[in-house]
């Protein structure tokens, strides 16, 4: 019998996500996990979502909601999302949007449409690890752009653009994953100017932007004049609604939109028709702003609890971010600590986190780790951090 051909070469070097692997720990109820960037399930509007599905399936359009549908997405849903984006300072029409199966698919479609094997993609360092998987799978050569406490450094980006000529720059400028940092308005304007001058497209990933707990909103990159023809703005219902719906979107420049539509047709024809219809029904009938306000109130307390507890838990010399919103704080332990080596001790104390190394496309800082504060109550956060402190006390340095 002949041997089978090897798996596709494009999978070589694409590592499994440690966050997805750690989600298996949720089956152990004794583990308090700060690992996954998960919304709090007790805050899901289960009744509202159930009623939305019931309205769709009991109304005159029930059979249509179970049929094949246009690739671009449900027209009512696109109009509702466009109105919400416009209200947040990003003027958007329904035709600017493509509904996707979560914003992760939007990122995959952008890579499929814009990134050829061997093309250079620039990413901020550290960055969202599933974005690294996506660009690696596309065969891109990834170059990193360093930053500081305010996010990506525009001068470093200009240097990368001049030396490497990337086709794309990927960024999470608002409450970044993994660092929680937010790029100030002046730096956003600089990024837009650099991209325009260098002929670079920009992917602005914005799953957390509505989860602001402090300070005034900052205008999206896509709203800046220099960026209008080159920014792909990705959004999601997962963090403010329910991730199980898998509803995301990408706001695309007009010239690139047909290519993304073709890429989506090749991927899945269209996002689930019934889920899109239910999402539209939910948005039309729900005071979503009131729901998001409840999320902000709950998550603000959880963030404050974590930030207040960290000084008594982490070893002297540790640093961490104090985010204005989102889901994460980024911790750097003193030199000599390796977060990956610490993780088994933490798991032995029934607490989990994500080591920072997988968030780096370049040389990782192994003393870093990411903590998510949204999934656990304040009481659980204090208990979990106490367990982490006990694990740190046993860690070799």
C-alpha cells in the first residue's frame, strides 16, 4: 500500500493556540482561569437571544431564514451594524460591510484576498496570537513593530515600512490583545500618514472597543482621512453579545470588497442565515447600549479588583498594564522568571494564565504573561490571584 502524501506545507510552523488548548481546563471546575479572553457567561442576555430566534422562526420570514442567502450578509443586520458604527464615530453604510462568521473569519478573508505567499505583513509586537496563525497560514513573512506603554511606535513603523515594504499592517489599537493598551489619537494619525505614504493597507481589529471603563473614546483609524481607502475595520458581536453566535463583520474599502466577497464564497458561501436573522432581530428589539453599560459596570469592577490585588501577589519588580477597557492586563515578571515554566506550578494550584511568548512573532519576552479579568467575579479574581501568588512563591528564578 502506498503512503499518503504529506499534509499541506503551509501548515508547517503554524503552532496550536495555547489559549484554545487551555480552554480544556474549563472542564475542571476547580480551576480558576485567567487564560481565555472570554466574556462572562452569566452576563449573556439569554432571554433576549432566545426571543430573537423565536421571532425569526415564528414570523413570515421563517422559511427564508433557513434558506441560502447572499454572501454579503443579511441586509437588515448590515444596516443595524452600520448605524452602530456610525454612532461610534465611523461613518458606515450597509454596503461597506461584509458579515462574517466571527471577526476571525474576517481576518482570514483579508489575508486570503491581500496576502500572497512570501509577502511581508507587519504586526505590532506583541500581538493577537490567532492573527499570527492566520498570516502564517497565508504564507506571509511576518515582521514586527515594537512599541511602548502607549502602543505601537510610529517611528518604528515608518522604519519597517521603508525597509521591508509590507503589504499589510495589523493592529489592535483599542484595548489591545494581549497588552490592554490603547493607541492615542496622535499616534493613530501618524500610523495613517505612514500607511498612506508607504502604500500599506491596515487591518484595524476592534473586538473590544465598546468595552471602555475609563476615559473618552478615541476615533477609529478607519475614520481618519488618510486611512479611508486602506483600512479594513474588523468588528464582532462576540464580546458585547455572545461568541456562540459567531457574528462578525469587516468594513472594507470599496476597491477591495469584491475580492473579499469571492474569498468568502470560497470559504463558506455565507454566514449562517438563521444566526444573522436572529442577530438582526435582537439588535432591532434590544436596548443594546443599556446591555453594554451593564457589561461595562461588571467588567470595570473586575478590572479594578485585579489591578488592586496584583501588587500583593506579584514579586517585587513586576510591572503590569492598567487598561482603560477591554479584557486583559499584561504582566511582566522580573528578569529570571519564565512564565511558561511557571504555568505547571500555577495549574497545580488550580489557576491558569497564558504565557506571553506565543504573542510574539519575533524574539519573545518569556517573563511576560496575560491575565484576563472578565470571566471571573471579583471574589474569584481575589482567590485566583492568591493561588497565583502561592505558585510564584515556589517558582525557581
